[in-house]
C-alpha cells in the first residue's frame, strides 16, 4: 500500500481551528491569538470554530450540540 500525502497548504488557503475537547482557557487567549496572527501573516485565511474559546466544565460545548 502506498501512502498518499496531501498537497502543502498555499497562501490564501483556509484553515479552520476548532476545539476537539476542552476549549482554550481565557488565560491562554493571547497565545492563541499570536498563533492565529502568525498564520494570517503567512497568508492563510482563518476560521475559528464557535466552541474554540469556550471551556465549560472542561468541555468546549454542551452535549445538546452533539448531532
């Protein structure tokens, strides 16, 4: 079996950032913002998931949001 790798990201490509588990704590927002700014400076478009900056009882969203 041959491994297939995706093409490298190019300037103008869209990167979506989400929280797969607990969201980012407010104390870490400055670090997150620096990372996002770095990607934007490289020419990428960024979309933040609505749960990225939420952290309620160590979860990024309530179970009501699960499809």
